[in-house]
C-alpha cells in the first residue's frame, strides 16, 4: 500500500506522460514510460552498488547532481511557458509543449509540431526520472524496510525494486489509457493552452524544489 501511494503521487513524470498522450500518440507516451522505468532501474542499481550512499555522504556531489536535474526540469518549464505565451493558433499541434520539452535537455534534434519520435520520448522519460538523484536515495532508504524475514538485503532489495518498478509501469500505462479515453474532450486549443501553463508551473516548481533541496 505504501508503495502504491508513493507511485501514484503526481509529479513531473505524470505531467510529461499526460502531454505526450494529449499530443495524440500512446506509443510515444509508452516509450517515455519505458524510459522512466529504465531510469528508475538504473538508479536502483547504482544505489545498490553504493552510489546512493556516496551521494548521501557527499553534500557537494549530491548538490551537483541536484542542480543538473533542476536545470533539466527548468528547461522543460521554459519551453512549456514559451508555448503557453504564444498567441492562439500560432503554435501548430496541440499539447506540443510537454511533448517537445525533452528535445532541448536531451540534446536531440529539433522536434516537429507532430511531436517527438519514440526514441526522443524514451530519452525524455529517461531524463525526467534520471535527473532527480533523490530517486535512488529514496529507493535505497524505502525498500530495505520491506525485505522479507529470512532474506538478505542483497537479494531482497533488487527483488523489491523490480516489483516497485513494475507497479510504477502499470500505473503509468493505466494513467495513459485513462487520459487517452478522455483526450477527445481535452484537445481544444483553450484546454491545451491551460495544460501548457500548468506544465510550466509544475516543472518550474519541481525544479525549484530540487535546486533548493526540498
């Protein structure tokens, strides 16, 4: 139950997924979700290898990772805000701010109005989750509490991490389906412009929180 509550809490991942679905492609959104889960698996693996403990013990290194992640989120917030600020009708495709947000931080080629490719979306998802060093530290602090009796942490934590990430993927896929079903009611220019504004706010707030260590 605790894992489900943590997984379902709204954050940048859900914002990115929602924008990609509203842009009209479940396949692209699925690629981003897979990128997020891959980032989570990498963070869990690095945490098990000791990087999480190293970050926790080295404030300077942790701050460097934190500021890098904050810059990624801030870049997406700026792109969403720019699209929100454009006059109605000048932006082209709907919901492009969130869908295109990963292009600049990911270093990918410019994304067209039709939205990112599946590869670009995967990189967006990878960066969205991977840019927050707190993910690995959280997993290494949270999961060991639930290692079954009689199982060593070395065996139990990777197993729990796999279960946690599987639940995360199921939740993202469920959310994508729900948004997709409602998308035809959410794709008006006014609604999409509001979504761009909310995207800018959410990414901006999370960037600020990450930069300040909150």
